[in-house]
């Protein structure tokens, strides 16, 4: 049977272990923290509040936008400062438009559950469909890194596709170092060596390392488009990221059924 002295020694040892473990847990939690950034609004511009935005990008000084919903999906060329739609191609009624990118002088648009991607060329009068290609998964967002197409499917995976054959060449699993559950990667934008992703039903954008898949930073856009200003029951969420080539890194963002496109600067929180 332990003596009184032995019992006190055991209690002291337990306290040292407990306190040390607490400090270790706090240190590990701090070490796993992902930096969060806020935003400063530089300007805001009109946007078609009936547009269910699925993809957004800059090309030659204009915004190009893919919109969704069955019977309402389209590809558009938009004047950034006025929101005026300069050209529009309406998809057939059975198609639900999704993400959009520009690669090799052509626009590439995904559809949601139609197992189809569409390639377009821009003409003087609008857009002309060049071809379609099969997609064996849900289509959400699409961007490119100059060599490959990068596609999201609503999970934590990003698929890299050959831009000629549209065959999958590799897959990147996006993960948070704090091990929180991750999913619903939506609209995508590639800038530098980073991939920016809207998270569906969230006001946050993830900045992802294109090589490791690590979430390096989170941009919190809370309050940019207040919930009180959003139409109810229509999945009116932030979606759409565009960065002007050669710009100072300001980001243009909008949402599904949002009346504005916001130009924002990313700032420390």
C-alpha cells in the first residue's frame, strides 16, 4: 500500500503531466491554425440579380460569366463597370450550367449533372458551340493553371484534366491542417501558384496550394452581402471569383442572384 509521501509524489507527477499536456495541446492547436483574412471593399458594380452565377472570370478586360438553373443557364460577356450583358448564349433547357474557364482561345463550361462539358469560341455576334465532351462526375467549378484544367465536383477533390482529351491525369485532395472536415469546393480561380475556391453555402474562400492541396489561408467575406439583403429560399450564396491579369491582386466576387459584383482587397483580419 503506498505511503502518504508516495501518494503526494504521484499526485505531483499527475499534475505535471496534466499541465504539460494542456500546454502541448494548446501549442498544437495554435500550430495548426490556418491564417484568416478579411476584406476591404474597393468598389461595387451592378450585376444581374437574376443571374444564378456559377463561374466568373476576366478576359481581355471583360467579365465572362456562366449561369445555372435548368432552363435559365447561359454563357455571358459582361461589361464590368456597368453590368451590361454584351453577349449571351443560352443553353438548351435540359442543361444546368456550372463553372467556366478560358483556355487556348476557347471557353470551357461545365454542367452540373448532365455528364457534359461544352467548348465555345467567341464570335462577333456572340458565342458558337465548338464541341461537347463527356464528364463522368458532377461538374461544379473549373479553372486552369496554364497546362491543365482544374475541376471541382462538390467534394474535397480537385481533378486535373488534359485540356485536349479532357481525360483526368491526376487528382488533388484538399485538406486543412487542423483536420476539420472539408468539402463542397465550388467555383475556382487560379492565380500565381494558388487555387482560390468558394465553399458552397459559406461566405469563405479557401486559398489552396496547387501542389500539396493544403489550405494555406481562409478569406472571410462575412457581411459583404448581408443575409438580410438576400432573396430567401433560392440558394443565394456567394459564388464567383475573378482576378484581373496584371492587376494588383484585387479580387472581384459576386454571388448567385446577387445585385452587385464587389471589387475587394484582401487585408489582415
